[in-house]
C-alpha cells in the first residue's frame, strides 16, 4: 500500500479574512528581486530606479492580467462552465507567454511616453524577467502543477533532490517529473549567461533578444515533458509553438537589426 504523503500547504498565512497564498507571495518575491537587479544595472546605464519602479508597477499587474487572459482563452471550455474560477489566479493558471506579451507592450508604451529607448530598457530588464520567471515556477511547485509525466520514486532520488521536493511531486500516490524545477534551473543559468553577455560587445537590444532565445529554447523542451500543456490541437502544444516562433523572430531580428544598422550602438557604451 502506498504511503499517504501530505502535500505542502498552498496557503502561506492568513490575516483575518485575508488569505495569502504561496503562489502570489512567490511571484511577488520574484518581482521584488528582479527590481533590485534591474535598478543596479539601470544606474550604470543612466536610467533611474524611479523610472524602472514606475515601469514595473505598471507592467506587473498588466502582465498578470494578460497572462491570465491568455490561459483562460485557451481553456475556455472549462472556464465558461466555471466562470467564478476566471479570477481565481491563486489556484494557478497564468501563462508566462501571455505575461511576456503584456509586459513588452506596456514597456513599449511606457518608454515612448518617457522618451527612453525601449531596447535599452529591455536589455536592463531581461535578466530580471528571467529571474522572476525562475522564482515564479516555485509557485507552481506549491500548487503541485506544471509537472511532467509519471516517474518512479527511485528516479527522483537519483537526481539527489531534497525530500520536500520529492514528496511534493507525489500527487495522489503517483510521482511526477518536477518540470517546474527543470525550467527554474534553466532560467537561473540564463540569468548568469545574460549577466555575462551584457559585459561583452553586444549591441543595444541584443541582451533582450538573447533572453527570448534562451528562455524559448528551454521552454520548448521542458514543455514536451508536461502533462498540463495548453493545446492548440491534439498534437500541438501552444507553448512549444510560441517558443519556436520566439526563437525564429529573435534570430531574424538579431540579423536584421545588425544588417540595417539599428543595433549600431555598443551596449557597454550606453
């Protein structure tokens, strides 16, 4: 008989009628640490912490809304029957690609209004975005979602994972691939890569495009292991399709901007 393992409590704490879920708290922690990283780089590039904070305070709620809209749109058959669940983001169900779309559109509008280079701002924020995504995946961990297919206990032990992760990957007596961990680890490595790259002779905008490349490549492969993917058809996973398109667009933009001279400014000189 399989041992009954109790999952971690998805609720962090309660303050009277207010219930604070780990999912939202972890996303908040990721946003805060991303802000600290961005302000440090912004000072070197002539963009004040106040400007960066204004953008984050605007982009964060918008990106959460667009991430939720994106998710709900592709799961509409469920949500049209359960409309009260549409706003229940603490149960999980925000799509990172939807959040990226919202954040980029907000940043374009904001930078035009403030007369700041979008590409320069995007370069500064790119490692912060990846850091926030890496941390945010642990919210999925607390909700026991964004996991892969079934595996054995021995398989998880062979990865030298701590017991709290192994136990949390036990859902109704079945162990699953900790795909949240794979993506989080890939993103952390990406943060390091981007921090190293922006000390090289890359041009304005190429840090952000490198972020899209790195994240999309990792997401494409991790998504193939997941069991809860949003599906376009019975065989096409939406996240894999979008990741493929992001890789393609990033490569084309890297080539096109250099060919046309739009990326003529060295990142280190600005």
